[in-house]
C-alpha cells in the first residue's frame, strides 16, 4: 500500500518530457566516437509522445517507486535500504533516487506513452523528467546541460553500456534540433523548420519488436574503437550526411532531405547484424509503393519504430498500407515544448 502523503510539509513535483525521432547522425553521439569525425552532428525532432514523473512527499523515510506503464512497484524502508539492495524492479527511478539522496521519504511515480522498445528514446526522456522532478524536490537548481549530464551518466549506469547524448536534448527543448559534437563540448541549436512541415511529411510506425538500443550501439562502438575500417567509413559518411541534411533543412529542400535519409539508412543497416529486421524491411517496401520517399529505423535498430518520409498528400495512404502490413501507426506531432516541471502545493 502507498504511504500517506504529507502535502503540508513539501509540495508534489510533476515533470513531463517528450520523446524524439532521429533524422541523421545517430550513434556518432557516443563519446568519444564523434571526436574521430570532425564536424559531427546529430539531427532529431521531439514528438508529442510524453514521459512523466511525479514525486510526492511521504511521512518518515519510506521510499516508494512505481512505474505505471510497466506495472511494477517496490518499497524501501529508507534510502540506506534502497542503496544496499542488489536488484531493483524500477531501476531507472532507484538509480536516480540514489544519486539525489533525498533526506526524507517520497513516492516516485513514472509513466511513458512510448511503446516498449520503440527506439524513440522513451527511457532517456523519462530520465530527464525524473531528474528534473527529483532535482526540484531535493532543492537542487540545475541548468539544462547539467541535467543532461546527470541523466546520461545515470542511464549508462542503468544499461551498463555507453550512452549517446542526442536523446536528452529533444526532451529538454522540444522542436527540431541540431546537436553539434566537438572537442570543446556539445552544443544544441534549434533548426528553424516549422513543425507543420515535419508533420506533413512523416509517418511513424511501431514494429512491435522490443529492442535494446545499448546492444546494437555497443557492437558498433566496439567495432569502431577496435579499428573496423568498414564501420569507421560508414560513420564518417553518416556524419557527412548529417551535415548535408542540416543544410538541406535550413534551405527547406525536402527532396534533398529524402535523398539523404535514404543514404543514411543504406549505410546504417550494414553497421552491425540485427539493425534491420524482416518486418522493418517489409514496412519500408510497402511505404515506398504507396507514396513513401525514404525511411529509416529510429534509434539503434533491431526493431522498434520506423520513420517514413512521404510525398505531400500521401501520408494517409502510406499509414493505411503500413498498418495493413503489420505496423502500428503512432501519432506524429512535433512537440513544440520540451521539459515542463510543475509544483503543486
């Protein structure tokens, strides 16, 4: 049973953060890969598929962790017991509570509209929402970049492989983003593209195949660091495609965006085994026959979501055909805003 809340002692904090769809330059955002590809950048846009975290004060030292979307819950008598535990049902919340080390009891409730393993950075968006909620609850005033660093590092602890940086910026800022990756730091810049232009031209389909982004990315990471020339050349070309696509977006040259999206996927699918699947290939083929111009898997691949760029006016036809072929169409609306944090007395 949940502990009794004590609203008179401290307010409840609620945070929301959106997921994302990536356009180009993924995997290169893993440190230190981008250091070997000068001018590297990643392009993505936030989608109105939200994650949320609510932190409620409890009497005493009791800690409750609840994931609404995965139907799991666990309770600890205090922070020491949480830290001493060798396993957790709600690992993400447990690791962040451990990091922020609250001095009093609390209940952390998380939720996500993203399907399991969708490849649209639901876990990273939830990391941002939970980081922001716990930071405010514990009285820490964090700027967005510090929030990103904490979320990224703690998520690496959770999944036990390197994490890229790109997923956290859409959650923080919303809109369309170019994340510039350089030796002197990471810089996010808004790409001035009207959200309606994106919404008109893209379809997002879930393949229903859960994936583990860390595994595919880890295989590519190891191959790159071990001197695999094929992977190095592919990522070098992917970095160049991302730079060219950035310029195409600035010019509003959608024909060039489509061409580059096709080139990016052609290269990415050969980086490691399992990045594509028979269903992904089938859905991309069906899309192409019904007005699709280009497509790529979201995230690291192996299942999850496929992002499809379509001819103007063909969105409905592509969505229907892909759904009939076994894809689950997700609503694609660009999130105009990023992280939102509210305090309720």
